[in-house]
């Protein structure tokens, strides 16, 4: 038999002379047996019900008389008496009567507060968490959703948001059906959806009602961006900040990139005729909420800056080829070469002709590197800026969907649902009687509640900044 017995007992009302209760017995690996009393009533019918086949059920009563005819039916039962101090009259576990009850620890708790609390978690105390689950008749199911986006939505924040939103709605419906109630997490998500709809409606009302005004404004902004990019390319084709660049190579790259900008402006100019249709789509989508508007704006920004992304891809590829070539040629001077079969570096002897060709190629690549690096650095900056904008918009969507207004409202109204901090007070510590403690629950802090009851929302755009920096140094493409 275990050395220590922990009994979690409700604070029974004083207006009832005799109280009958039931619960469960749990034996732990630390030589401690925990008894959870999870239900009580003032009628003996609670004990008269047919017992389930579970061996860990326990029945009992608070009063002077325990029904002897019923006590023989149970392998586990507890009889307590409330006098000046709480006394254990009889305790039987697995058919064995416990004669020495001085090693028992009785913890009194407020039944209503523990039943309503949703802030007692395993990180606070495992047996208190189990008590809450037994009382609320819940089964610790994992309610996290799967946010592994399919590959066909990976390049569009709007498609990712639709997919994630659908998964969230499925999670909300399934958990409410399972729990038969709206818990704090679900309440947070419902409030966030309502805020999303209100913000979306407000944004639509703030926009000009005349679509021609919006169209002309957007086309004006795009035209200025194209003009600024043209100006930047002309500046790079000269002698930027006094740098001595390869004139022929510099002008070739500048004209090549300018041609792509011109093609893209032609595409945008033709697509401008369909801008009214895009604005109509935006208006109807806007009624779905602010987050849908933000996701659509993020995709429109990607489309409008696609020309700078193309230039970045070309510059990054050229820079990567030159860096790889210089590293390979540097191995030539020390008699080394890369072995793709072994994935390592092997020794190698080169002829004079190979060394001469390698030296000439190394010199050419090294002299052309500053020109390529200049274009690469400038347009990598544009690419990083675009990623930062997308990340900020994705973070904005995340903040709206995880707004903790519901849990803050519960905290301000001192709701028992957010009580999770536990304080134990000693009620009776006499030597010849069991130790009696009283459990008190207090509200947890707002940061703890926000983290504990955050809906399972994921950020649509993940950016690994360390990987991004390492890719920038070697010219690998930033997706």
C-alpha cells in the first residue's frame, strides 16, 4: 500500500447534515495514492446506483452513519465526519482497510470554482489538472489543427489564408460539438472573427466609393515606382558612389534589366483596364473581414513588384555562379578539386596549361564581381524589403486572429474560468488527525492567460532570418 494518501475533497455545504459522494482512486509512481471526489449529493441514491466495472471508483459519505448495507458493495469507500476538525472514520482502498489515517493529506477545494476553471493546467500541478478534467468530464484531446499548407497554396498569402481559415472553422465546430460548450479558446476565436468582420467593414467605408479615383491613384503609384526603378538603373549604369566598374558589363546588365522593367510596365498598363474588376473583387472579399483584405493586398504587392523580383533572381544567379567559380578556381591554385561522387575535396595535379586557363578565368570573374555584386546587393535589398512587408502583413493577420479580448473580459470580470493560481492554506495540522489543507484559486496574469488560451492560429508567411542571411552571402535565391 502507498505510504501517502492524498484526498481531494469538496467543501461541502453546512446546511446538509449528511452528504454522499463518489470519485476515483489513482495510484502514482511516487508511492502516493490520490483520491478525487468529483460528485456529491444530499441523497443516498447516489450510492444506490449500479457501480461501473472500473476498479478505481470510490464512494463515501460525510456524516455519522455510513450505510452498511451499501458499503460492502464497494472495493473503495471513504467515510468522513465533520466536527471541530475533519476526521476520517473509515477508508478502504482495493478492499484493504486503512487503519492509520494520520499519513493522509486532505485538500479541500471549492467545487464550483474548480468546475468552472479552465486555467488549471498540467504545468501548474498534474493532479489538480486531472481533478478539473474528471469534474468537467473532459478527456485532454489534442485540439491543435494541422497547418501544413499544400504546395499549391504556398506562393499566395491569400490562398494560404483561405486554407488556414477553413481549418480554423473546422476546429471551432468540432471542438464545440465535442465539449458541448464554448471554451475560452473558442470564445477568443469567435471574438476575433467578429473583430475581423467589423474592421473589414470599416476599411471598406473609409475607401472612396468612386472606383475611378482608386484606379487612377493605384496606377499613379505604380508609374512612380517604375520611374524610380528606371532612375535607379540609370544611376547604376554610371559610376555609383564613385565606384570603378566594368563599363561594358555594367551597361549590358543595365540595359537587360531595363528591358524587363519596360516589359513589366507594358503588362501593368494593359492590365490596368481590368483594375475595376479587381476592385470589385476586393470589395466583395472585403466583407469577409480585414484579414482577407490584408492577404489580398499582400498578393497584389507581390504582383506589382514582380519585375524587381525577376531582376533579383537574375542578379542572384549570376552572383552565385561567379562566387562558385571563384571558389572552385581557388582550389586549383592549391592543387585541390571537388569530388561530386564522394562529396569531398581531393588532391589533384594540374598541368601548366590548366593553371594558365584557370588563372585567366579567375581574373575575369574577380574583375567582373564588383559589377555583379552591386546589382545583387541593390536588388537583394528590394527582395528583403518585400519579404519584410509580407511578414508584417502576415503578422497583422495573426494578431487579429489571436486577439485575446474574450479572455481579457473574463479577467476583468473576475470570472472563475480564468482562476488557475493555487494557494494552499493549512486548516488542521494536529498530530492525531490527518493534515487538512484548503485550496484557493486566484486569477492568473493576463500574459499567462493569453498564452494558455491562444487559438491554434499559424502565421501564413514564415521567414527564417538566419537562413535568409546565410543565403544572401553566397547568392542563393531567397524564395
